[in-house]
C-alpha cells in the first residue's frame, strides 16, 4: 500500500503518463529512515524538502506541516505493518499534471512509499568497497544540483558503469573537475586530523546525513573540519574516504585505484552517530 495525497491505495493504480515527475522530472523526494515509529532526523528532512519546493516554485499547501507529514508517514507504515519495524520511506512530491515545460499549476501531489529494513542501528560495513571516478558526464556546480530531484540520469548511468566494471560505487566530478560526491551519498576525506567534504557551492547534494556528520565533527576538537573543494589528486593521498547517506549511515571506501584505506575515523563517527540515534529514539 502507498499513500497518495492522504489516501492509502494499491501502488499499481497511481502513475499517470501525464505525471510531471514522470514526464519532465518535475519532482522532489526525501529518502527517510524510520526506526520503530521514530523518523530519524525528521526536522532536517522536512526543512530541506520545504526549501527545495520553494526553489522549484512549487506551491506549499497550508496543511503541509512537519506534524502532518509525520502522521502521513506513520499512517503508511502502519498500513504496511511496519510501524514497529525499521523501514525506508520515500516521500515524493511532484507538481500536478498539466502544461508542457510551463506548468498550468504549481500545486502538488505527494506519494509516500515504504520498504522494510533489516538493521535498526547503523553498522560498519568492513567488506571490500572499491570505487572509481565516473568521467562520462559531470555535475554542474549550481543550486539545482544540491536538491534531491528525480533528475538522476547521471546517477543511473554511473551505477550501470560501476556494476559493469566491478566497482561498488563511483565518485562524481563537477564541470570544474572537482570531486563532488558518490552516486548515492556525500563524500568525506580524512588526511591526518583534517576532514574535508565538498561545499554545496561545488554542486554536491545537501545530504541530511552530511549535516549530521558535520554537526558531530564540530564537537570533536581533535579534528579540523573543512568544507572545501577536493581534487582527484587528493584521493590517493588521503588516509580515509567514506560515503554518507541516511540509510547506510557511513560507508568506508577500502580501495580507489592502487590505494587502500583505513576506516578508523569512520568507525569513531559511526559510534557517535548511533549515540545520536539512540537519543532520538
């Protein structure tokens, strides 16, 4: 069952070919982790969604409050017998059908979909995780690139490239040839006691887990945090590389080209993150 504008119904009865998300990529989405009825980092997700809707000039309904959407998410989880489990929730907002590139209306529809997850807290995956640069296409360093829209062609093609070549993931470059992010999350680089992550101005996604890690690092005086551009040459000089997103938490990169990496800082940050999650629960 999915939630379409507040009505629970079978997912096969939803998508029209006139849906603007399908026809023009005129849609935004949030991927949210819910643990036993508690939406993790919900405030950050909600305010990112509201800011993104404003940037895309969508009309935000008066009832679209944080409390309303939380209740709709929980209602959908309950309908799928997932209220007392850990689940992945996708909240998708698209402009209503009508018009060509120029929409007839800025009103929106929303869809909520759920899927069960097997692990409650974040765990460190220490399996081999090799990545490569994806250089077929580049991310423009613009405000639109920081939004979680469903214009994800580069992520799709990059994922196919990674799969065909035996890599677990790829790192994306912007048009200035700076490393921006991974296909499914933000990138962090550790060199000594300095931890770097690309700034939003480089075109990386404004990730919710990125925000959590930045906040955790601000309270760790042993490390220096930099939001600064990362060149491809820095990757092989790093001590650690890791990827962050709200579903996995922190994914250490074990190999890039001929360089292998440790994951000591990733392990430390994951412990801090799980403390934060427990306090939220």
